[in-house]
C-alpha cells in the first residue's frame, strides 16, 4: 500500500481493467466478423444482381435484391454499433434503433412480396400476414418516433451546453 490506496480498491480497479480489456478484444472480434460478413454479402449481392440483370429478371427478383441490400445495411449498422460501443465503452440506444428499423423494414418488404400468394394459402395465413403487417407498421412508427425524439433531445442538450 505504498500509494495509500487500500488493497481492495486496487484489486477492484485491476479486475475492472481486465474486464475492459476482455470487452475490447470481444468488440474487435465482433467487428472483424461483421466486416467480413458485410464484404461477403456485398460480393454475393453484386454477383446476384449481375446474374439477374443478365437474365433480364429484375422485375421478379427485385424484392430479393432489395432484401440482400437491406441485409448488408443491417450488418453495417451492427458494425457501427460495435464501433461506437468499443469507442465509448457504453451502449447507445440510437444505433440499435436504426438496426431494428432496418430489420422491420426488411420483414415488411418480404411479407409484402408474399401477400399476393397468401389468399390461395387460405384465410388464416392471409389474416396472420395482415396482422403482422399491421404490427410491423406500428413498430416502424414507434422506432421512427423514438429516433426523432432522441435526436431532438441530443440537439436540445447540445444547445444547452453551448449556453
């Protein structure tokens, strides 16, 4: 106890620094996995789009192409979330809301593409799809509202700090 700090306090600080180091290693690993995944998805999407364009079937495959693009955006937003968490050593809600919004929009896109096929599947699947679309629409409104509220709050806090 040469510096006057009790042993228990020094031990806690040592353990906390160890956990922070493990957290950093995990964030770096997640970032690398997400970056490789995003690159692979981008390559596969470009290849798929080229195939679709060569065969002239973009009209029938437009939803699949958009789904792949949104999946890439989802992975990139997750990568951004990991980057922010690594840099700030805290979790921020806004990147997660963006990820959730992209995921919901992806599901709406897929479900909307399936709706024309549902009446022949029966009344129950059609009703379930419409209910899911309704719930997804509510989720989009809530997520967008949350993002707007968070941005307004951030602007307000920035304005208050300037004064």
